[in-house]
C-alpha cells in the first residue's frame, strides 16, 4: 500500500541481511549498513548534508581502529566478500566490501 510507513522508499540503499552464522562482528555489520544507507541512498530519501555529516563521524571513529581490532575488520570483510561471491551478490556490493578500507582511509589501505 502506497505511503505505508513500513514500505522502503525507492532509492533507499540497503545492504543484504547477513546471517549470524558467519561470525562477522555485529558492530561492523551495523556500520556497513549505515554507510551503505548514508552513502548510497538517493537525495529524495535522505538529506544529503545530514547523511554526509553522519558518515563523516562514522568514518572518523572507524579510523581509530588499530592492531587486532583493525585486523578483525579485515578478516570480517574477507568473510563477507566470500559470502557475497558465493551468493551471487551484484558486483557493486562486492566492490564496496573489497574497497571499504581504502575508500574510507582505514589502516594501511589508506595509503595504497
């Protein structure tokens, strides 16, 4: 039914639901879903300035990751990439995972 509050509007970017069995850290999944929504949704769905500000804060906090925490993110992104490939995810979603660390200047990938 049109206008139903539970209906996802056209142009909303949504990352696929990830099963708990993969063992990916739930906080990383929450961040990935937020980044996809803020960075990928159409202007008519979200306010671009507000989304950019929220995304900048998320990235600022992620850039604080170091050592074992950053390594865990790398490993989880690898697991997600493998899962996505085995489930025939669109190339755009796989590329998002592959380039996530570099695109958001996290860890050593930021300099490559």
